[in-house]
């Protein structure tokens, strides 16, 4: 049930089926807490009969499962899911940092978002951790950057542009260069703030309105 790329999954399936075995690909979407709570989302492809045989296990581990047909479809879908998640997280962090450098309350921004259509447990938990300066890894930054890169490559194979993912990927790459690889993916905020204060620290009045240091955000 680990997540690997589509080509590797296809090779594994061919090797197993050619020897008379049955193959089921079933990567999961969700963090450690969702795993502990049995609330994972399971994406499966391969042998439909084996999928049905495993249904009780999937019900114990996750809140829902999807059978996506041919082998490698789950790997591709998982890349797309993580591409969306990684791009979303980069956008949220960009909003939080812009909120602070324009002398607004980050907590107020979070409260506003949580009262609107973007409200989610994911958003609330990640943002609270950012505000508290807690970067304990749940989804390693290095892995979300890897998946963004693979998703971009997947788009290239079908001649489909992924400019938003490409932009997010560059921000994560910058965070990796700042030694954030083994922190949670929301440590991507360091890419915006590495020369300034920790994101959870109060902003000195001398930096309101924007000073040259804070004005470097979108151009780096």
C-alpha cells in the first residue's frame, strides 16, 4: 500500500501476474492522525476480485475506498491529489505571510477561511501548527516536493500544462535548500520568511508598512 510511481507499479504488476499471482495497488491519502483514526482514503487498482477480498481490511483502515480500474491509475491519481494538496498549502502559506507583512492578523485570516467554503480540518490543523511554530513532520516537505515534480512530469507525458504546480514546486525547492526537507510540508513558509522573523512572532512596528526586506516576497 505504499506510494510509488506509475511505471514501477506497472512493472510490479506484470511480474506478479506473469507468475500467476494477483496484484492490487492501493496507496492511501491521509496523515498519521487519520491513519490512527481509521479515516484514510484508499485508492485501488488492479485485480477487482482481490479488491473485493480486501474490502473488510479497507473498511477498518479508511473511511472510504475507490477502485480506479487499470493498474497505475491509483499512482497517477495520488500524484494529482498530492499536487493539489501541495499547491494549496503553498498558497495558504503565501496568504499567511502576506497577511503578517501587511500588518494583519494571521489568526483572523484563519478564522475567516474556516467560516467560508475552504473550511476543513486540514486547513485548521496545518495553519495552527504554522502559527505555533510547530513543524513536526506529518507529510515530509521533501516528499510533497517530489510528488509535485512527478505530477509535473505526468502532465508533460500527456502535453498538459501544470503552471500552478510548477510555481509551487519552485517554492518547495527553495524551502529544501533552506534545510526544511525533514520538516512538515508547511515548513514551506521558510521559503518566504527565511531572512525575517519566525512566522509566529509578532511583527515589529518598524516593518509596517512594508520595508525593503519584506517587499522581496514574490520576486524570489
